[in-house]
C-alpha cells in the first residue's frame, strides 16, 4: 500500500524509515520531507499548511494511509478533511486535537475527568489576569492558550515578570491569536517526564519510556529548545510509576474522551511533572514527540503500519508489540545560534562515514539537497541515533557518529543519555 507522512522533521524521517520497513508498504511519500526522507521514499513539494493540496495528492496517488506529524496540521482539521473524503488517516479529529491546541480546553477536560493537574485560571483581559496573580503565588506559569511553537510558556518568578508576560501575550499579541486567551497556573516542582500511548476509542497501548533534554546546554542548563536529544528507556519511570500513570491519567483520559464524544485515534503524549504528591499533567500532546520518536522507532520491532492501522480500526486490544530491549540515544546536531537566530545553507560533511556504522541511524530534520550536497536548512539539523546494550554504550556509539559529521557552526550537547 501507499503511505503519506506529513511533516519534514526528524520525527517524520523516523516514521517514514520505519514505515518503509513494512512488507505491506509499496511507496512512502513525505510532504514536504527533507534530504533524509528522500532516501526513504518520495518527497512531495506540498506545504503542511496546504490541506486541500495534500488531500488532492492523496487521492491522485491512491494513498491508503496518511500519518500526520505536526500539531498545527491536526489543529487545522486535516483528519476531518481526509475522513470526510473517505481516506484513512492517523491522528485525532480537530475537536480532540484541541486537547493540545487549546490549553484551557485541556485543563477543563482534566478537571472534568479528575486527571491530576496544576490549579489554574483562564483570562482574556490583562486586568483580570493581573488581579488573579496573587491567588497563585510565585513562581507561577503564564501560558498562551493556543499553539506557540513551544515558546508560549513563561515561568514568572515575581509579579513584574508575570505582568510583563501577560502584557506580552494579551496586549502585544506576541504569539498572535494563540495569546488572545491565557492561562495562569500554580507552579509545580519536580522532575519532568512524558509517556507515549497509542490510543483508539476503546483502549490504549503504552510505548516504552523515553526522556528528552529540552535545555540547550550540558547539565540541563540554558534556554529551552525543541529538544537537544533524547534517550530510551527513561530513568525516571519504573513499573510502579507507570501503573500510577495508567490509573490516574491514561484510564481517566480514555473515559473522558468517551464521555465527551471526542474521536481520538492517534498518539497521546502527555507531558508530566513528577511532584511529591504524584504525577501531574502539564499538557497533552496529541502526536508523536520530536525527538522522542527518533529513539522509539529504532526500538520498535513490530510493523509500525500494523500498529497505526490497529489504532484507526479500534483493534489495539488485539495487537501485541515487540520492542528491542536495548537502549537508544539520539543526539541532536543543531545550527549555531539555535534556538535564537542561526544561519542555514551550510554544507554537511561526513554523512557517508556513518551510513554504514552498525546500530547507528541518522535522522534528518532541517536539511535539504542541492546537487550533490546536503545543506542545513533549519535549527535542528540532524538526530544521530544509536542503540546499544546499555544507555552508556548507546550514547558512546551515537557520539562516535556525531564526531564524524561536520558543518559550519554545528552545535550539540555532550551529555545526552548521561544526565
Ligand atoms: N505549572 C507548571 N509548573 C512548573 N513548570 C511548568 C508548569 N507548566 C509548564 N511548565 C514548564 O514549561 C514547559 C512548557 O510547558 P508546556 O505546558 O509543556 O507547554 P508547551 O510544551 O506547549 O510549550 C514545561 O515543559 C515545564 O518545564
Ligand atoms: Mg511541553
């Protein structure tokens, strides 16, 4: 069958790579893809925002299954569009995707269904928001309600910082309409982690754990990024905690989507804070994580197509999954300056040195081909992934590969998988 993957990052490269391994897949299309996905299938020059063109393409090329990577494409309603046209697509419908695309919608869902989360309020006027600050104490979290490329959350240490964040979002519309409404939350302290679960309307299937490194610098310091690396399994989540996450978060989530009649056949990836009073949900992501997918796919032994199909046909309870019990580490190589301004168009050297390395896979993110060269084209450029018997073996192997790859201004952390 023909499969279309929508998106152009490392996550989509990992999904396309895995789907290509399915004996039932003839052709993988990736829209728009990158220089790496072009090696797994055929890139299609359609932007992720051009939903009607994507639909036309899927119809013309007899695409049997479409897999959506990015959150904003789900929020724009691509699943409803494809399903109304009779096409099979993996992901939550637009209304269910609001669990990610509107933080107030998600918070109300959690409160309604008894899912533990931080106390919050929602505000559309900066006056009302500022008046409410003292109810939360400091620090507190100020969040744009809508999608803001992972930049819409400010942890304010005092009233001055909180008021500046409120004005930035509501008055100055720093995040456009995403900040028309904001939420304010009590601060939760603890360690962050996340889980991935494949969901259909009856049941869910939890993936092995993975943990990302959001901060730019070694030792988990510096500004937050889209993710500088990731490893699997996580050191934070043991069997007991996973059971608690099932009981307190995933089971009530399933009951909630049933009661609220939300059609959710896709990937649920909640961000959690492990507090001294137990896990609390920070947010619901409604798609695969990036870069978490880059360490999960190399460990997946079951055909990914079988899993995605079981989700959209509500047969997850009938499927068994096999995972490689080794560890995986993914080191992100980024453009110097990221997550701020950075240059692109730098030639990447050394990819051929690592293409034959055992247990190493390079997933491309911000890359494009020009003639014989592969050039950088984004902030996060490559995700160098390795598997090994232990996290430290996997990490050592990943860094051996990283050291072979050069581009002007390349930046990466040295401690992925070891802190
Ligand atoms: N209530 C909170 N208490 C403490 N830290 C928080 C809180 N909410 C968010 N954060 C921090 O802000 C980050 C981003 O928040 P999140 O809700 O995940 O938004 P997004 O991923 O959409 O930017 C979290 O990963 C966490 O580090
Ligand atoms: Mg988050």
